[in-house]
């Protein structure tokens, strides 16, 4: 990583998340520190109380009033005393950490809370038609990412950044979750148009979907007047074409470059 990007990385290896984080912090900016199981207690208890997860300035002051300066001091203080000073939850939490105990599991898969795309323009833009095309392109990109992840979302939000770097967001929650480009774009466009910016110069726009759930958990609700083939089917056809011929091989005509 350093050879390619000039970025350093510190790594802590330990039996628990808490101790691994401590280890990575102590070997910054570019080191590796391994704490074996047999050495966890000694490693943790040599540290000052401020190293413990959850100990801020006020908690550290409370511990200092009890004469607790190191993690070892906390470890050898009766749990009942810690609870009286910090409350049941706080006292128990610090007592467990002082002995290197952290029951949290490592979550190897991060669940997306939102999916979106944005675009910073090379020059400030004040043309509403141009912004509309960008919103369509970003909506298509966001929808494609959602379908690829097997997700649908209920809330469409847009981000607009002006030439002076002032940034605003607007959002709308839909009746039903969706991953359909046209539905996302129609909502994003209406949010943008409602701002009535009147040729304001923009530096960036973005489209984001929130309130994500698995698409399998949100079946499509058909309507009586729905055509046999609609925008959802068009999106699936685009996905198939893109998988075969490459991203961008099929898309809305309004996004075709005219130069």
C-alpha cells in the first residue's frame, strides 16, 4: 500500500476486537503488534485508564478521584465500588475491559445502510437540463448497484453543493421500496425542481437511496393498470446487456454523448 499510494497502515492482532484496536493504536503509524492470549491481561493492565473504550474526560476524572490511574488499578478495584461510581453498566463494562474481556464478534459482512452516487463537476454548472441528465445518470448508477446487491430502498435523497461549497440535502420516502431507475429519478428530479434554484451555479449533485431492505423481503406489489412490461423489466434488460457487453453499453438516449 505504501509503495503504491504512499499510505501507511498499522495492524493489531489479538483475541478480541478491543485489544486488537489498542494494539493497532500503539503501533502507529506503520507497524504490526500481535498480542497472544496469554499476554492480553498484562498488555491491557499496563495502560492508563484513558486507553479504555468508553473512558472520556469526565469518566477519567471520576476514576482519578478514586485513585485509579492505570487499567490495573481498575482491574483490582471491587466491582461494587466501580458500579457505585460509574453505574451498573459503566462499572461492569470497564471491569470487563480491564481484564481484556470483550464479547463482541467481528462482523465480516458490512450491511449497507445507504447506496448512492454523486458527481463533482469540472466547472460550476447552472443549466437545469444538464442537472436533470446528471440526476438520471446517478439514479441509474445507484439503482444498478442496488440490484446487484439484492437491495431495494424506500427513501430517495439528493445532495446539492453550490459554488460557494454550501451543501443542502432533500429527501422523500416512497410508499413502496424500489430499485427501479425511473422511479428513483422521477423522485430525485422532483426534489431538485422543488428547490427552484433559478440558474444557481452548482459544483456537485448526488442521489442516494436509504431505508434499504433485501429485495426478497419486499415483494413487488402489482397494480391493476400496470402494463405487461414496464420500467422494472427495462432495468433488468439493461443489467443483462451490461453483463454481456460491458457497463454503459445500454442506457437512456438522453445520456448519449453528442460530441
